């Protein structure tokens, strides 16, 4: 975002303030004018938390300011380029650290804050609904690209370890079409999509809708803008706005989903882990329990 564009956008917002009659909306509008481009990556929840109001008020404010949606307003704040300056985010994240350990301490503190926010962002009813969708599926597909591809592969790995047929969809180009051939109506898909809906995600959603496969969306700022087959949306942030993105809270959310599926079928999960232990013992020639506590007890015995 250029300095000129930033000035134009905030000036335009300031000029529209007289349209706002609600005190709560005026606080949101004032915050946006003060923050400028810093508010571009912020979700409705994050803006609401910063101002001390509700998500709905933030959305209404965007419309009162003449934008079709909050997302349109955020794009205006971000500028026509809409590219994130990663180097600036990195410097903002590590700037002021006196030592390497300070970086660790700060990172841990931010992760703890992110996890606390995660609990507020993901209501129990939504999480339970997502776990039910995945537990009822014959096969669970985890879709993510870029850094999220590794999270998708990790979640699929955990699922298989607990005896649940699972795989990952990690391509965004033409190879994604080959991946989608494996999707069936009795399957479920977990889509990791942040900030915007990329073309390959739209194709996946259309394919899932065509065959009747349910989708669980893990996102940060999209809001409820996607139609069926999205059954549940789980809002996982990526750290503090304006700082280097972190996927710690998303990893915790995915691990919790896998554990919730295991809890729905404890006998099946235990049987799969027992089989895994047997296979590991056959390969290694000695007992190698998945559970380290079990392994320590067996060695002590």
C-alpha cells in the first residue's frame, strides 16, 4: 500500500464520518481512521475487541461508511496491491528483542494470547458441530496450501494414526483437479482458507456441493460469505494483526478436532494404535509404544 493511497483512504473515511449517527459505529469508524492500513488484516472480531463493541456493529459500520461489506472496506485500507510486506511484519515482530531468548519469551506470550482468543472465537456449539461432521465421514480430507499444506498433512497423519481414513489436498494449480477426483459424497473436507477465497478453493467448494460432501472451514477473516457445502466455520486467527503470521492456534485447533474424532470412537482409535504398536515392534524387533508413558512403564517392568 503506497503512502498516497493510505492518505487517500483514511481521508475518504474521515469525510464519511458525518454519515455515522450511532455512537458505537462512530467509535469503530474513528478506530479505522486512526489505524488506516494497520486495520486491513484485522477481522471483525479483532476490530470489535479493539473498540469494545460487537462484530455486528463493525459490519454495520462498514456499510454505513458506504462499503458493500467489511471485506471491501479492508481491501480499500490494504490498497490496490493487497500484498503483505512480510519484511515489515517480521521487523515489527522481532524488533526490540534484546536477545534470542527474548524472541522465545515474546513468541510464547503471543501464542498464549492467541490460544485464549481461540477459545472465545470458537463457540462450543460450532466445534461440536464440526467434530460431528468429521466423525460421521468415511474419509476426511484436509485442504491447505503454502504453510497450511504442512498443517493439512499433519492433521491427515494424526487421523490415520487413530484409524480414520484421511488424506491431504495441498495443490492450488492444475494438479488440484486430480486431487478432487478422489472426493466422494460420504467424505468430509476441512479447508484452511485465510484472508481471501482463492480460485482452487472455489473449485473445491463447487465440487463438494455437486457431490454432496460437507465442508468445515477454518479461517480468520472471511466471515459467513460462503454457501453450502460449508456446514461449519471455525475462526482461528494467525497471530496479532501487523505481525508475522503464526499458525500455532490453527495447529491446536486441528489436533483438537482429531482428538474429538477419536473420542467419538474410542474403541476404534485404541485398536488402531494397538495395531500401530504391533507393526512398529515387528519392524524394530522390540516394543516401541506410541505412548511414551506406556513405553517407560514397560521398560521399568
